[in-house]
C-alpha cells in the first residue's frame, strides 16, 4: 500500500506540483537585562495583542507569539518572520527576546503575569481561559515556548491526488481524510523530530524549585537531562493528569471532534472543587476536563481557520481540515528567529512522506507503544544504547533514525528534480549529518557543549545568546516601507480592539454562557 501511494505520486509531473503552503507561529519570553521574566506590560509599540495579525501574546503577558502569513516559499516565510523579529527587538528597550524554549529565571507562579486582552468579551474570554490554566496546572508550565509549524497542500494537489487515488467523494471530506492519514504517520514518526530538533536539554533551577525530578546538576543554577533532547516535551513540560485520562482519537475527523467535544462537556472533580469564580471574579471558563479545545496539548493538530467567536471543532466539522499544525518543535537557540531553512524544508519532506506512506488506523496498543517511544526520545534520545520498538522489534535509536531518513532520499530527489534545485536533498543531508559517527551534533548536544565551553549555566548562556541575536537583528535599521507597514498594523490593531470594546454591550457572564452552549 505504501509503495502504491508513492508510485501514484511519482506519476505526477512537475507541472502537477505546486509545492507547499506554510506558516509559523513562534513564541518567546521577554526577559529583563538580568535574565528574569519581564514584569512589564505588552509593549504599546507592538500594538494590541488581541487584534494584531502578526504579534500577539500566548499564555503570559511576557510570552510573545509572532505569526507569519501563509507562504508558498520557505525563504519568503522566514524573511517575514525575521522582519517581525526585527520590529519586536527594536521595541523591547532593555529587554531581550528569550532564545530558548525553557524559560529564563522565574520566581514561582506569581512572577508570571497572565496575558491581558482588554475589556471586550472576546478579550475577557481569552484572559479567563488563561486564568483557568493557572488554577489547573500552575503558571510555571505555561512559561515554556516553542515554534508551531503550519503546513497545507494547495487544492491543485488535492484535486489531482483525489483523481489518481480514485476517490469520488466531496473534496472537503477527502482532504480531511488525507490529513488524518498524514497525522497518523506523524504520530508514528514524531520521535525523530525530538532527536533532530529537540533543543531543551537543560533548564534554570527556578523552573523546578520545590519539584521532584531526576535531572542532573550542571551548576548551581542549572539542571540538565543526561541524555535529554527536549525537557519542554517531557514530564516537566506539557503534562497533566486530567489530560492523561483522555483518549483523543486521531484516526478520523469525526471521532477526533467527538472525543474533544466530550472532554469539553465532561466535568472533572478537581476542577469542580475549584469552581468558576473566586471573590466574584471568573477564574476558569468551566469545570470540564477541557475548558476549550485548545487546552488539549498534542504534538500535532488538524486545524481550520475560525471565524470570530467560532469554536475550532465547529469550524472543523463545518468545513473540514484546512492545514496541520506541528507543535512539538523547540526553539532553535542558535537561530536569531528560532527556526532555520533546512529545518522547514525537512519538515515539508517529512510530512509529505507521512501522507504517501501506508497509514493504518492506530489501535490502543500501538498508541501506547508510540507514546512510550516518543517519551523515550524526549528523555533519553542522545543515549546511543536507547532502543525503540519498530515493526515489532527493538532497534537502536540511531539505526531507526537512519532508516527513516534514508527512505526519504528518493522523494527529496524527485521534488528537487521538479523544481530544478537541491533544496530537499540538502535539508535531508543536514539531518543525516547530525547523527553520523560517535559524536552526534543534534541541537540538544550542541546546547550542552556550548554551555560547557562558555562556562555558563542555562540562564546566563541563553541570556548571552539572546543579547547576540538582538544585536544581530537591530544593527541595521528596518527599511522605511517595512517599518511603516508594522507601525500601521500597530495603529490598526489598537483601533480594532477599541471598536470591539465599544461595540460590546452584553455582560460577560451572559456572553460566556452563550459561548459555552454553542
């Protein structure tokens, strides 16, 4: 079956292939000059976080999120992200944009300010949702940052693919089915991304103050996982017991939205005990396992652009899957913008092969094995003796990685031949080079080597790198036209938020009740 799908794709010609559509959402903390989480409000020069199309905040007022438009070119996407970084960096005054996924120095939950979005009902909804995350999981976990990569294929591809696969159904349903095909294989192979791109093997001691863990001390202020690739994606990162009880099904759209909807409408005793209000103020949206769909954390999500006030599962049910969002990527601390071209091009290749390979439905036993393998790659991926379950047998992590990468070579050659370049072969070779020989150069190993060579712990090393990135991005002024465009977005976003606030007449409690009923 896998060979048949690849062979069908190989029947395409260069004129049939219009490439990928892509975008990125890149998070990062603002930190002060000493490497402590910023206590200042979202900078006014960056506009209104609620309505700005490219600069917003995630969980915390200090946690920026930069969003690119959709592009067909990797270079154009990265240029856009770089422009946004430059504008942000020029407006941070003495603060820095933290270059790593694991946070700067913090001092408990109260040192992490919850993001504010103004007084409109939508703005209050966003704030209360984040307050709910605080009372459920604490704020510390929410201070972690990452990069989310969004990928879709154009309708020109889907129409041709539907034709060659002999599907005669509605294009919307076919696309959703095929994106879930891709997602299932992503789940089977996502451990590889932890090895190749995991870049958070260490953290500041303030992140685990008073918490039991099995990390090794690097210095007085730093703990590290001996063989870890991504502490962000491990038990100290995005993990909680209530969500561990969920059985969200990624086999097809209907079961995915149904199981998510059930979680949103099923109360959880611990959250019922907390209640929704404290001293008359809302502290969470509801007492369900999930307040809203976005609370469920997974390494990948099927997505559909929502209308204002529309829930994600409503959009998916109504219009099908539009794109997929890869959420397990650590920030690349060696890049001024947290992500690099070879990484993006490899992700395109990797995800396309997930679509073209056999992808049977994932049962519970396989799901458990996949989760175990993923956790092993996160916690012990740099250990050469680590073995993963592959095809019913245990295989060393290096052998399993090389096998997966080798199988991508023919596809990389085909895409490059169609486009008259060597883009995908170069991206693939870059990943293969990371795990050659005895001294792997995966990002997590490079981080540990860089900290050791500098004699600095996590906070001070990342602070130094962040300062270097700021200097790199601000040493030349922005072109006047680009600067004017960002300044216009700042003005427009503030005006749009003000208009929303002026237009809202419904009390928030009524708005929330209607929203939760919908």
